[in-house]
C-alpha cells in the first residue's frame, strides 16, 4: 500500500476503468450466473454491512435468512427444512457431505458420485479425506444405478445425485438413488445448484426433491437461476440433525454454536434472495424459466437447421452441441466475442447456457456466426 492517500474520485476512476475491461453478460453462453434482479441489488446494498456470522447482532437479517430457507424448502417439497445461505454450490456441497460424514461417524470413508459431478466433489474428497468414487453414466448421461450399487460399500458415507448437471443439464434417477440410500441407511445428497430453480417450473413429473423419501440434503443456488446476487448458495437438510452435526462452539460470539463453514459472512446475499423470491413469487420464476426454455428451443432448432445436433435433448436451459473440432470452433467463436465453453471428454461438445441475460436476437447472431465458422 502506498503512503499517500488517493482521492475518492481518483480511486473510482481506476475502478471504473478496470471494470470496463470485464466482458459483458449479453454475450455469455458459458456461465450459470446472470445479472441479479434489480430488487436483489437494492436489498444487497441495504444489508451490505450485516454479518450472519454473529447473528445476535443482526437479528433482522438472521430472521430473513431463516425465511429464505423456509421458502426454498417449500419450493423443494418440504417447508420444514433446516439449512442456511452459503456462498454457493461448492460450500453447500462441502457442508452436505461433511454433515453426512460426521453423522456416519466415519473419517476415512468414501462417497459415490456420478461421473458428471461438479468438480467441487474433487475438492471435497481432498478437504474431508474421503475417497470420491465416480459412477458411470448411461447413454443419456444420467448416472447408472448398477454402477453406483457396485461402488457402494460399508464405508460409503454419502451418495450424490445431480438435478441439473453442470455440463448437460441432465437429471439423475434420484428415486432409484433414494431407494439405494434407504436400503443401506446412507445419506443421499442432491446437487441442484443449477436445477433447483428450474425443475420446479418445468412441465413433467420430476421426482427429485424432498418429496422423494430418502433425499437427505439439497444444494440450490440463488446466485444461479435464482436471480440473486453473488455469493448466494442454499444448503437444505431434511432434518435438524445434519445441521447439528456441523456445529462448533463459538466462545466469543452472540450465539453459542455455529454450523456454517465460514465465520464472518455477509447477510447481503440472503436479503437479496429474500427480496427476489418475495418479489417474483412462483409466477415470476415461472415466467423466467419459460423465457429461458423458449430460448433453449430456439437455439436447438436453429442448430438443427445448420446440421448440428445436441448431445442429448435439452432437459433444461443447457444445450450441448455436437460440433466437429469443438476446441477450434470455440476459439473462433471467442474471437467473435461469444463466450462459450466445452464439456469434458469423452462427451466433448460446445456447451451453452441460456440465462435470462440472453436474447433471441443474440441467439440468432450466434447461430449465424456458428454457421459461418463451420462452413469456412
Ligand atoms: C451442479 C453444480 N454444482 C455445484 C456448482 C458449484 O457452484 P459454485 O460455483 O457456486 O460454487 C456448480 C457450478 O456451476 C454446478 O453446476
């Protein structure tokens, strides 16, 4: 740090210039986050200095957090859940598995996750000293139940299913996993970091949430399809026991015990999530998901017209296109300022997420560029 002070204007000038180097959401197909809803920004600002790590000092926002947990639980089939607003999917997944491990009382166990699991589970293996066993996927890129069964043993502390995989937006057979979990008395965690705010608004009888007996915990991220501000993650447990299994004593704070992973944590994202959920209601989320799904169909149809097929029929607003020489095509698209990503081998594809910041007009421009690149 320099000795001399800089004026506020000078600092802001530097910051604004720096911010202008960031890319713009309008052309992002690669991210599962989006611009927060305006009311989320207002709520975030209002609660910026609050600290949920010391909730006795901030009972207002602590109450809001519990109301958010309740609303999320209601959305996912069980209003009576326990949980908290984390920093995102990674923290929620870590904490869900930590709770499962602590409840099982086994330190050197294993977890069985689909091969499609988010990389946060690799971090979990490392942090919690658990072996991460990866189950095969079937031809639709859902986890294969036979493969899961073959990997489970007496040291398995948790099974994981994904409701909205990061790369393909696919939903695992949660009911099948739940049967297995109940039979063996194992914790079943559902990672719905992305799909949690999508699946409740899709047509079709999706059975994946707390309505399925045997689902013990769910990750759902308000900072993805929940239109909240970053960092807002949701961690929900069917019962209080799992929260208790995470608690440590907190000697000097206003509450004697704490279950969250981080100590000091902002209440801003919890307030922002509360604001969006109350303001939009189910109607608003339905409209938003309809919008994203309409874009998804438009993109898929447009891709088919230029001879490109999706890897799987899109389930939610995630499209993985089979394009030849994927890496080169992606590079050419990036040169044209389209931010796209790729899925992993052996199912390499161009991965596109249709978030609320995307427009039909930009999808059309993107398809035109994609066609030109493929023809060149
Ligand atoms: C299914 C799933 N789980 C977990 C995560 C991790 O979430 P975060 O980046 O908020 O930690 C992601 C991120 O995209 C995800 O798609």
